[in-house]
């Protein structure tokens, strides 16, 4: 077995993959195994187990594998969230949170400088552990965990969608198995493969069981519960014709980080007023005036950021950044975990605010005071209160996490809605992306300014709390 084998200060594997990065999974796995054999035959001195890039107590560390497996799974999850009924912004964010956590916990035993999060999260029970002195392929564990979690989270997926989930899992497994079966010591490697699959699935099952107690399990089946009766009064939210309040109890859901929703609540919104000099009136008038002879670029921005639920955009941006940086599995596991939990907790914080203040939407105020036939740029208005903006809160959280991971001054291109024939948008800073998302809701006639920009600050606070978790030892 591979236990205890040391490589030189600059490992052969690191040198190999620095200069040779094959795209084909089969070739990559064969190359990995050749390098293992090299290490077995020609040991070149010892190195601490904690060092990345060296054979450790559980075999190859996660940093040896690229991020292809999680990138593919989150791309599929984005697609499923757009096509499976009931996957609203809150539901999608919750799904991404649990998928990210399952990925991280399935890979963290192969990340020597990192630790499990089970003692830091809100009631997360003891998770399965790897066997001592046994080898694991952490890409295989990641594949198993994400496949299992996709089935768990998309419980109302169609037969065709479930087939797609199974197909992706099988594609990766087949490529791994093909590579392993050609090796002279395949009887050992086959056991390692099976052990890796079992570990990944056990992590997913344990995290899913925990997820069923958060108050949001299978929320896609009832996004607009009939038991909620909105308060009535001047300046309070009124459902538009045919609407029912969406996710009125989401602010009560259990978060990944204990008390984060309460600890990130914003100041009160501007007080309702018909005084033309008041902040509230001024901000409502801004939304109305924006819609009159609107700048075409403003309209394009409004439509772009409203095309798909914001959590899917955030995850898509992360995928693009990881691909641009040719990231490894370790980096991807940390990033998807942090971003998933941040946007999930951001939605809980936001909806706690929404249904506490129940602030009316611009469409109601404008109809009553400026123009009874006015239609927002985006057409309809979402079925929940104005303050704060969910787009802004989750984007503020995402931008903070991404900036902490990669640096705010990171150039990236968002390709999330190319399939809808929108041209991609490029940014030089994550904070610039967040600012544009905030503006987009004013441009679209959906939120007043305070809802957007106080919302960005609210999300930033959520992101900072995720960043304060101790991922590293």
C-alpha cells in the first residue's frame, strides 16, 4: 500500500502535472498511477504528511486532482435548478449549500491543512470517517457524494433528469475504473476505488439526513403555503393579482451558521411617507423616473440579472473562475462549500427581514401615487415584500466569499445565461459585479434603492461570517 511513502521536496507528481495536464480522465488516472508506482519504486526521502503534493496517510491528496468533477456536478445542478419545478431562489440556495458541504466533507480527509466543519456548524452531527491507513481517490469520493446529494436534493426530478444524474456519475466512474483496471496492482486499486465510493455516499447520506431537520426539506413542493396571512396597512406589501406570498416562513429555517440570520439583520427601511421630500418617496420616484425613456444599457442590465435565479449565477461565476485558474480539487471543495453555505444563509437572513418589515413593492406605491397603469421594466413583480432585495443579499454574500477566496481584483466573465442568447458580461472586480446586480433591480422596477444597497451590506455580513469559519487547521 501507499501508506507512509515520502517524495522529495519537489515531488515527482507535482513536476509531472505542472508540465503535463491531460484533459482525458483515463489518461490522467493512468498518469497518477504511474507516478504512484514511481514513488513506490524510487522513494526519495521523507516529507511531512501535511504537505500538499505528497503521498499522505490516505493516498494522494485532493490537491493532485483537478476540479473537473465538482465543476461538472455544479453545472448539472444549475441546469436542474432551472428546470425542476419549485426551485425558487431560496430552494436553490439551500440545495447548493448542502451540495457544497457534502463535497467538502467528502474531500477534506485528503486536504491535510484543512479540518472538518462538523463542530462549527449549526447542529451538524458526527460524520463518517475514513479508515486509518487506507487509500482513497478523492475525486471518486467527490463524484459519489455529489451524485448522491443531487438525487437527495432534487427529489421531484423527472425520470429523464434522474437518468442524467446517473449518467454523469457513471461517466466519471467508468473513466476511473478503466484507468485502474489496466494497472498491474489493480486488485489493490479496485478496493481503494470501492472504499472511496462508499465514503462519498456515506457523507452525502449523513448530511442529507441532517438537512431534513432544517425546516426546508422538500420545500419545492409548497413554495406558497396557504397558512400565511399578510398584515394590512399603509406601506405594507400587497400581493398582485393572482399572487400568494412565497416562502413567508423561510426566515425561520435553520442556517448553516448558528444565529447568522439574527446577527446580520439590517437597520429598518425608510419609513413609509407621502412627503415628497422624504427618503421613501424619493426612492419610489427614482424607480418610476428610471422607467421613463430608459437608457437601453440599463434595460439590458435589468433583464440580464433577472433571467435566472441569482444563486445559479453565483455558482456559475465560481465555476468560471475555477476553470480560468485551472484549480485543483482541494481549492474547488473549499470554494463550493463556502459559497454554497453563504448564499443559503443569505436567503434565510433576507427572508427574515422581508417578512418582518413587509414593505410594499414599488409597483403598489407607483400605482397609487404616480401612474395607475405603470408596468415595471421586468413586467411582473415577485410575490414577496420589497425590503431587502434577495438578489442583493445573496450577491453581496457571494461577492464577499469570492473576494476572500481569490481577491476582489479578479477579472472574470459570467457565462451563466449564454444559452438564453445573452452576451456574457465581464468584470474586473467581484464588488463591481455585486454593485451592478444591486442597480439592476432599480432598473427593473423591482426594488427601491435602500432595499438593494442595504441588502448588499446585509449579504456582505453573511459572507464575512462564513469567512470566519475555521477551515484550516
